[in-house]
């Protein structure tokens, strides 16, 4: 987003201003407004000594852009009984359950509790399901490559779907369980390939192709739909 302007409003409304995080930077040379495709939040980076009046004027002039981007944000799905939850390419209906933990029954996920408890237990089940599936694919791909990995850590990063250290420790986003199974499998293969090539050179992509032929399709799906995975709140 450049600092070109189109003023449609004399002043940005208070609720809009609350959505924009202001970051002062000694390295910034101009005001730059961006929206995170992962979170849907807005960040305005400004030079260190920018007066507050100039910041407010800039936001007033870019109200049209912010409103357009807000309209494009994925709708936050509701985690409650009756919700259809995507799990590795399937849709499970969330139902009220009994006991202390969620369990899958056919095409349903029975979850005990209400409100925040219901959502939290759904998340616990999702993370456990993600770990089980990811470890199986990690073992599969690393065995094919002939390079052992050093274990899996699940996190919820906003700027990447996975990483691999030089020591072979792999991190993956648990949210990949919400994507089609081949998308999660591609990301696992992508990180395992780094056990052989710690870069993104042509040689690296040949390793990925060997582990996951046709990787372009799930990669493109993730680029186009990744923000929808971050829209879920538990």
C-alpha cells in the first residue's frame, strides 16, 4: 500500500482507528499502511518523529482503502454446536458431547462443555489430530529422503506455515489440519526437504518434487486460502 490518497471522509471513525496498530520506526522513510492476510489486522508504519496530526490525516485520507480491505476479510467462523468444522478435507459437524474431552463419532465431533470451554476442547482435539497426522507424514517423507528429523513442534505462527532448523527440528502450524489433507502433506514435505537443502534453490525444489510430485497445486491452494485457516478462533 503506497501513501497515495483519496479522501472520502473528514475524519476516520473511532472504531476504525482502534483497528490500526501504529508502529514508529527509525528506519521508515514514509507512512506505509498494510493489512495482514493472516490476521486481518492493520498496521501503519511511520517515521519516528511523525506528528500525531500527520498520522491522523493520513488515516483520514486512506479510509476508503481500509474499508475496502475490511470488506474482503474472511468471516470469522463460529465454534459452537452445529458448526461444520473442516478437518483434513472433511467436514465434521460439531455436536454437544459428554465427558471431559472431544471425540469423533462418524462425521461428527462430540464436544462437551459450553462457550469458551466448548471451543477450547475443540482446539485440544484438533491439535492432537494434527500432531498424529503430521508425525506420520514426517516419518514417511524423512524415511524416503533418508534424512531423520529431530521431532515436531506445533505452533500458531502468523507469517509462516512451518520451519526446519539446521539440526532437523521441525515446526508446523496446527492450523494445517483445517486445510485439505494434501495441503498439510505438501507443507510437511516442504519442511522435510530442508533436511537436505537449507535454502530455496532449484536443487531444493527438485527435492520437494521428488517427495511430493505436483506440489504446485497444494502450494497455490495455500496461497489463495491460507487466510481462511487463520479466521478460525478458538
